[in-house]
C-alpha cells in the first residue's frame, strides 16, 4: 500500500504543479496581450494625430456629384471697405504721420493701399 500512496501523492503534486504552472502561463500571456493591445492603441492614436484630417474620413462617393455637374468654387471677392472705415483709417494714418511714427513715403504708400 505504501507504493500506491507514494504514486498517488506524486500524481497529486504533479497535477497541482501542472495546474499552477498553466494558470501562471495563462495569466502572464494575458498580461502580455493586454500590454500589446495598449501599445497598439497608443500607436493608432499617434498615427491618427499624424495623418491629415481628410485621410481619416472615408470617401463619400454617394454624395458626390459627377465632375461635369459641379460648379467651380471661387472665393467671394473681398468686401469693399465702407467710406466711414476708409475715413477712419485715413485719419489714423494722418495722426501717425503727425506723431512722427510714419514717414511721408510710408504715409503715401498706406494711403494708396486704402484708396485702391
């Protein structure tokens, strides 16, 4: 009977050791997987910040009109300054010239820009 007890004890110890070893391996693999997942997410976040905005959005082909049907997009012409604004700016330029901040040539150049 002593031999069977020894064998049973050895089997129980070996089984326990195997179960503990497997549990430790699975836990360590889970930690490594979590670490890899976190690194992948950080890399994706960095890549997303480095890519231009238009590259992050999928193309919307259904919303696009055919090339021949699209109207050209031009920037609207700049609004002409109102007379009051021009007068105020000319007065400020005159004050700067009188104070000695602007030379006569600079004053004339700025005035020509304002008057067009």
